[in-house]
C-alpha cells in the first residue's frame, strides 16, 4: 500500500526498493487478507491517486505528449509501415498512368473503331479515375506524414521536458533522443494521468487497488477480462498474478485493441532491457472481437478454467458475458462486475438480479467512488461462483430480489443456497 500511496514523488524510489527486495508488488501488509466489503472499501480510499497532476504548470506539455497515445493514426502507422503504403499507391498510380497513355494512343490511332465498340473511352475514363484516386492518396499520405513528423517533434520535445525521454549521441556522433526505459508502472502512471484529465472510463486507482487485492488473494492462473480499452486494468491485474498466471482480455473496438497492444509492448521494454525473463505485458493476451462471440471460441473447453472473471464492457451485456463464460468458470471463481453502483438500476439490473438470486453464486456489492470522481458513488459486484447447480433462480428468489431492488436495498446479495 505504501507503494500505491507513493505514486507521486516517491513512488519510483519506493517501487525500486520493493524490487530490490525481490517483491513484484506490495500491499499494506502480508496479513491483510481482505475478505469483507468494508475492508475493501477502506483499501480503495487509501489508494486514491495523489493530486500530482492538478494545477500542473506543465499541463499543456503533458497533453501534447499524451495526444500521441490517443491518435489512432499512430497506431495504424505502427502496424502498417508507410513505405509499403507509398509503394502501393505509387505503383497503382503509375500503372494507371501507363494504361491511360496506352489507351489514349490507341484511341488516337483508330478513333473510329474504338469509338464504335465503346471500350476505348470507357477504359480511358476508368484509368483516369484510377490515376486521380491513387495520385491523391499518395499526395494525401505524404501530407499526413509531414504533419505527423511535426507533431512527433513536438511530442519528443514535451517528453524531453518532462523527463520521459533522454538525449544521447550515437556512434556516428549524431545527437539523438530515445524514450527512457518504460515498464508497466510507467504505463500505468501515464494512463492514470490521461484518465484523470479526460475522465476516461479506466477502472481507476481506487477500484484498481480492489481488483489487485482480489487477484493477489485469489492467486488465479487464468483471469478473463471483458473490455480492455487501453489495457489499464489488464496491466494492474497482470502485475499481481502468481507465477504462470495469465490475463486474457477481450476488446471489440479495433482502435482500442491496437492501443492496448502497443501499451503491452511498451510495458515490457523496461523489464526486457533489465534482462528479465518474464514480463508483465507478456502475461496479458489480447483478443479482438465481441466477447459474447469470441470468448467461447478462444477458450478451450475442459482445459481453460477461469479463476477470476472481470466484466467491464457494455453494462447491458454483462449477463451475456457471464453466460458465455459460465461453462469455463472454475467452482470458487470470482466474478467481478464494475460499475454495479452507477448502472445498478439501469443496464446492469438483469445481471445483478441474476447473480444475487442464483443458487450458483454468492454475491455482494463493494461500494466505492466512480473513477476520477469523489462525488459519484459507484460499486463493484463481487460474486463467487459456487459451481453448476439447478438451472436458474427459483421464481420466489427472483421475486424477492426484484422487490429488494425496488425498495433500494441493493447491497448484500442473497446467497442462493439459503434462498431456494
Ligand atoms: C469501461 S471500458 C474498459 C476499461 C478497462 N477495463 C480499464 O479499466 O482500463 C469498456 C471497454 O469495453 C469494450 N467493449 C464493450 N462491449 C464489448 C464487447 N461486447 N466485447 C468486448 N469488448 C467490449 C469497449 O470497446 C470499451 O473499450
């Protein structure tokens, strides 16, 4: 916990100290076995992000730096090399030009014949359109590249000013700059700054601390997450996994999927440079697609047993995610649903009714604040999967659950075994 509280000025020193002692992550104390909602809530309050970014005179520079991380063009650039794009546009424009000239020459040589059968003018038009299209794409790409070069220059300057980038002289004596060794903590701090500034729906440090504590206690071999976004929660969970553990995270939005891929890659660099064999980013496997369809295809029946399922996608789909993942849940697995407070009476209602009334789950709400907001109450629903039982809740249980929700007694879920 000291480690989390010290994320501001003394955070790196604190983390280095823990690492020297061979600890991957450290919480308040080893005897802190967090099992009750109250304890988890206390934990969340203590882990709040220090106000190191508020009234920051370097704010504009930080924004310039982080804009790099938000622009999807950069992620496409990262995956699709520009030389290939230019070669394709250039070659296509050149072949259209050649075809245009050849068709024009043919038309000039035998105008009567070509005009009679109609193919000459049509070919000429098609080739001219192709030429115009590919030439425009070529020029547009060049212009975009110039704009990006300029933008990157500004980003580099901002990174140097903020200490994220260092200057060095290469073998040829040229002055160069490079990003400092980055690792998972660096990425997490960056994402927290971004999240706080723009109110991004990352799980945030307070709920993130609860999540980490659950993972640290549960020691899961397989964590499945629905809703990766930039990979903030996936990285947090990966940091505290036991040896051999992995996180499989599903994201349906391609841009976010690529963003998260890049962050996972970056998160590995510090550890790679330090010569470490196992890296936090490697423990996260990202899957692109709607989790409702992709999850049952990606996990192997009988082999992949989920020990912790974290749901943070579209609220009204939570029940579908759970149903898709249920055949893979290990008895005793934890199912953690974010935003059970803010969406408890809305999109999450069918999900909450299900886990609170089903005999297959024991469920409770851990109240906490919404990420980045001290004035908005939220909560995480933590349900324990008890194993396959009778199909679905009894009508009485379902009715009691509905009544309880109607009078606003949302909270400790009814242990299904007692209710049936
Ligand atoms: C609240 S954000 C997740 C934040 C992330 N867990 C974190 O704390 O950093 C929700 C994400 O879920 C994704 N999503 C929504 N519905 C999904 C689905 N059916 N399958 C996979 N991803 C989904 C969205 O594209 C979005 O990126």
